[in-house]
C-alpha cells in the first residue's frame, strides 16, 4: 500500500484480509478513487442520497440539518427572516449536492464482484457536504450519545441502529480520506 492510499477493513485481524479491504487513493489522473468496495458497503454508500433526502428526514434530523437561528422568545423576526432568506439557500445547496452524488453513484463500476467509485476533484466538496449531512442525519436518528461514540464493539449491522452506526463510521472514513487528499 502506497502512502497515497488508505484502506478500511472490517475484519478483526487486519493482516488476515488486506487484499479484501476497500481502499482509497488519489490517482495520477487526479481522481479520488474508492476501490474494492464490497457490495454491502456499496449499498450503504448508495444510500447517501436517500439518507439526506429532505422529504424523508425525521423531525430530529430536520432539526439537526436546518437548526433554527435562536430559541429566544423575543427574536421572532430573526427566526422568520432566517426561514425566509437562509433556509431556502441551504436547501438549494443541499439539493445540488445530492444531485452531484447521485450522478457519481451512477458511474460506479464493478469488477470481480467488487465496485469502484471515482470522484473528480470538482465534486469532492459536494461529497464532503453530502457525507456530513448523512452523518448528521444518522446521528440525529440514533440519538447519538457518548455510549455510541465510545463503544469498541463492532455494530450489529442486522439491526437498524447497528446499520446506522456502521454507515456513520463508513461515511466518516470516506470524509477523512477526501479531506486528507484535498489541497
């Protein structure tokens, strides 16, 4: 593994499966590449657009993604101006981000049962935004707390909460890979 590559492996013993680990690199062609993506991980990655779809957000996630400017009772004008002028721009930004991610996901390729996702540098900011939104939504839906943050046990992905924790960590890994390689 070169210094321009990062890997993620969900096996207990890293050395037992280094060739089966999803890896990330910034290629000489100036493209971010997530390679050797297991179909289950690909399914989780493909869930990003639905996770951040404004029509599907829980009340907790909606509040987390679009927080009010203040809860002070005497600042009704500020709250209404925030809703009128700031939230629409945020919603448009999130919509365009989601469209970029959807388009890139359609370009995923498969080889020998594993998938590859390429992200152009021009799309990296949109991916960072979408991954962050997805993590905020998952955390809000989980009621994210210190217990979830500090657990050392692998999440049980057969449960809804376990799947959310796993995706939250996967998306954090992907964010970190992009951040580490961006100029």
